[in-house]
């Protein structure tokens, strides 16, 4: 009876987490409040499942053991399921916690550690705890891609009629933002999704799939790319281009496919940027002259590097210098989570985010924090790419994993030029897609469980 009750409770918690993650990913582009609510539900179900397991095991395993063994039993019961990223994440969390203890504003850092950083980690662990089979992963992807389709369609409607239909946002300035607050946020959201859909499209054309599925995915990819184009987010465009490079690195057979997508970018994206924002991908001003810093004379931009540094990136060079100034003051452990703007105020620097998640992360958690984060990413991509080498092409999830890896690589490059990882919705998207990739790696190691064609 007790075992059946335990099984029923665990099944209910799993269903609650599946519901929470599907709702979270569906509403992620629409509402921060709903995303936070469903993230809290997923974490609550995860914690309840773990505590329930400890309670049921206590009677059988902890009745006649020493106190130290009881403590070990509790920690073991609360521990996450094994995954290749467990150790890197644990080290990252420890480093960030030490940074919090060294923080210049302890209260702010502790709040950010509990309310933001820890939330992402718990979402990762609860996702890999729940999505343990192919059926659940497919359900999540269907909900994810449905939400992405509606978001991209809303962006196109916003461009055409001046208002998106999800949140009623009015088109301002030049770039569409759909249900997001900023066009750059929408662009960063679209990059990993384009990665998944483009790889799925290649897969259905290379296999004997129905023409209906081919048509649906082709139209879907077209809508996503049109919406990405109309964001005019250059950081997202660079991320998209890098995802194409990653596509070819993972599978050389896709080089012509990547070339076609690159040509679309060259012949449609870049002219549109020139026409609407009057700039190029790397330069803010197409008037090929610049002011000499010493005598104020007007000179032509014969030196591309000099012109890029002087007028490229919408002021990012200045923002990066501010971040580096904070890193120089707090090199080892940083100034503390959530203290970046406080440090800008303290040292009379420009009150603006770094527009480079890695520099801002280093400013807040130090060089040790940055190295820990980069090591986690190295382990992630290393394991993912190794998994692809031993997975058969007939496996559907291989194409999905390729798309996630390519899309996430583009997302991370975009984060080098913007604040994607510091946005609530996009930060959660990062951790969820990290978990999705690790689930796919684990599933791909059990090829016998897949449906092949």
C-alpha cells in the first residue's frame, strides 16, 4: 500500500512538472509573471517529489543508523538524477555562492542568488528528472514550436499592421518585438528555434517524409526568418550566422543548405538593414567618414578596424570598457550578483548594461565565476557533439539535438553582444534548452528506444 501511494504521488508530481514546463515554454514569450509562476510550480513539484521519497525511505533506511548517515540519506534523497553537467553546475553554484558572500551589496546578491540563479539550476534538474522518454520530449517540443510559431506570426502582423496580436504592442521605431519588450529579445528568442526547425527541415527532405510535413516546416522556417529579419537586431543576426557555421561543423553534408540560408541573409537581411536603419552589420553609420580624435578633422574610413571601433556596435565598446573597469576593481570574485548598476553608480560610469553577458558576469562573479561558466559550456558542447558522432542518422532526436546545439551556440554568441542571459524569459529559456539537450543526449545513448524509419 505504501509503495503504491508513493508511486501515485511521484506520478502526480511528474505530471505536474510536465504541465508546468509545457505551460512555461508556451507562455515564455508572452508573460514574465506566468513564466515565473509555472517555473515555481515545476520547482515545487520537483521538491515535493524528492521530499516524498525521503519520507517513504526513512522508515526502512534510517531507523537504525547513525546521525551522520541520516544526514547523508537526506542529501542523497534531495540530490538530482545523474547527468554530465551535474558536477560543472555544482562547481558553478559554489563559486557564485562564494561571490555572494564577498558581495559589495550582500542583500541584493543573496536575493539574486535565490530568486534568479538558483531558479535556473532547479529548472534544469527538474526538467531532466521529468522528461525521461521520447514521448514526453515530443510533447514539449510540439508546445514549444507552437508557441514560437504564434510569436513569429505575431511579429509579422505587428510589422504589417502596426500591432502584435499577443500583447497588443505597438510597433515603435524600426524593429518588431511581438510580445517581448524589445526587438533584441525577440531576435535572441528566435535564434535557437530557427536552429531546431532548420535541422528538422533538412531531416525531412533527406528522408522519405510526407510532403505535407515538408511544406509545414518550410513555411515555418520562412516565417521565423522573416520575423528575425524584421527585428533588425544585429546581435541576433550574428548569432544566426554562427549557428549556420555550427551546422556545417556538425555535419559537412549540410554545407549547401547553410550556403542557401546565408545567401538569403545576404540578399534580404542586409539590404533591409541598410534601407531601414541606414547601417551595415558592423557599422552604425554608412557615411564613410569619421572624426579624427586629435584634431577633429573629417577623414574617410579607409581603416575598417578603426571605423568599426569608432562607430560600430551602437556604443558597445564604451559599455564593455565600463564592465572591464569593474572587473579590474574586483577581479577574483567580482562585485556580487545583481550589483552591476550599483557599481556603475559608485564609480560614476554610464548607467547601462554591459551588452555583453560574459563581461557583466565576470564583473559580478569575477574571473573565477566566468571560468566556471565557460567550463560548464565546454562540457555541455563536448558531450553533445560526442553524442552526435555515435547516433544514427535514422534517429529523429539526432536532428533535434543538432538543432538545439546549433541554436544554443548562436544564442550564446548573441549574448556576447547583448544582455540575453540577463533577461528573465531568455535566461530561463537558456537553462531549459540546456536541459533539453542533455535529455536528448541521454535518450540517444539508448537507441533501441527510438522509432526509426
